[in-house]
C-alpha cells in the first residue's frame, strides 16, 4: 500500500479522497488506518 493521509477541513482523508474520520476522533481514525493496513499486508 502506498498512500497518504491528509487532513482536509475537519476530516482525515486518504490522499485519494476517501474519508477516514473526523479530526475529533483521532483514536478512531488511527484504528481505521491500522485495520486497512492489516487487510492489505500479507
């Protein structure tokens, strides 16, 4: 996986534009990123 996380307004997003979660939910966003990374890592 080769992607970046950006903060746009009040939402964290994948660089491709898909939302991950609000900036007020850092733990939830970190959990989502970790989940995605585990899904794509063999």
